[in-house]
C-alpha cells in the first residue's frame, strides 16, 4: 500500500525512496489489484527431464546398463553398479539406435539419467571375508589330529585334493 500511496504505484520510485526490491513491489501491486496471492509456478521452470521428453530413451538406458550391471554385494542399497560412463552409454545408444551421436543428449545428461534410474558408476567391491572365525582353531586341531592318526595307522591312505572354487566362466 505504501508504494501506491506514496510512490504513485511505481515500483521504481518505491525502490528509490524506501530501498525495496522493485520486482517484489511490482508483484505486491499486482496481488493487490487481483485481490489474491500469486502462486509461483515452480514446476514450469527449467528444462524438463530427458526421460519425460523421450520416454523410450529411459528404456534403452535400462537395457544397455542392465546387461553387465551388478547389485550391491551386501544388498544394503538398491543401487546397481555398472561400468558404463555417460560417454560410453552415448556411444552404445548411437550404435543400438543407429542414429548419429550428435542427436543424443550430452554425456552429463546421460549420467544424471543413470543416477535417477539407480545406476552408479563404481567398481563393485567384493565382500571381504572375516579374517578368522571362532571355529578356526578347532578346525586346524581336527586336521592335525587326522594327520597324526594317518601317520600312526598304515591302513589309512592319504590323498591330496585341490578344493579351490573354480571360476564359472572357465
């Protein structure tokens, strides 16, 4: 009201006289004329998300990143770890969609899309086994006793077997 009464409804004069922000004063004058508060339209600001503009892109990202992705080894988060970077995803999308790379979003945009889809670029740290379980001493005592029995009894045949786990890809 002060801007209308003392400054002739001019937001610039109110800025000069009172030191107020003229944009705020102009908004107050508009609200006074309308008789209601003007709600900010926050959701209309900025760029729309790339998956909103192009929903098929999100499906392609899920397919490409999910090929060699791994879950958190301890299952503590829903994040999926992948070796794909934004740039490598961009190249893979260009190959799979048969379109030029220039037509695809920037690598940073693709990285942000991957993060929103719960893909994270991290090496998966394998779970670290416990250094020593409480039964370790008992196990080795039992093995030592078995070796001593085999030494004393000539009817026992001792066989050495390699029991290491094999890689399933071999």
